[in-house]
C-alpha cells in the first residue's frame, strides 16, 4: 500500500476541518444559549415554576388518604428544588462544555476514520479471494522456478 492511500488528501482534510469547526461552534453556541436562558429566566417563569411545584406537592399530599398501595410521607418542601439542568448550566457549565466537546471530538474522529476506511481506494481494504488465489499461484510458480534453477546448477557442477 502506498503512503498516499493511507493518508487523507489535502482537500479532504480541509473539508473535515471545516465540518469539525462547525460542529464545535454549534455545540458552544447552543450551550451558551441554554445557559443564558436559565440564567436570565424572567420572574414570571420562576413564579410559574414555583406555582407548578406547589400544585404538585398539594396534589401529592392530598392522595395520602390511606387508599394507595404504598404509604408515602408528606412532602413539606416549600421551595422547589433546583433542577439538574439549572445546576449543570450555572455551576458546572465549563465542565459540561468541555466534556461535550471532548466526547463529540472522539465520535467525530471515529466517524472520519470509518468514512476514510470505507471510501479509500480498493487496495486499502481486504483482498478478494481471486487476489489471494492469484498470489498463491505466483508464489508456487516462483518456488518451482527456484527449485528448477537449483537443480540445474547442481547438474552443471
């Protein structure tokens, strides 16, 4: 196999680099928008979330009349717990963004590797049965030629 068939061409490298930069840009842009949405949520949105939480707690506590198959304790939380998304996007934004870019990069590299393997030239893949048989025939003829030559040199001496 030649060195050219093992590596990507210059144009392919540029295309893959542009796709990678675009992918990372979309990830950073979407994560930033999500964080801004969480950080700058309006008071109305926060009040609605709190009201939804209180309604759910009230409904849940009303169902504790002893007719349920499992007895639960009454929920006495007055404030809605902070959601995982809110915690991740406010306190662990950098860690989440780094992990997302890292794992996306790993997947991207695997996809590029697989795509290059599939789209490479014919000699870069496994050989066919015909090629294997032809190779064996040439090996056999080379061996018989060598034995014939050694036999002739032995007879000449």
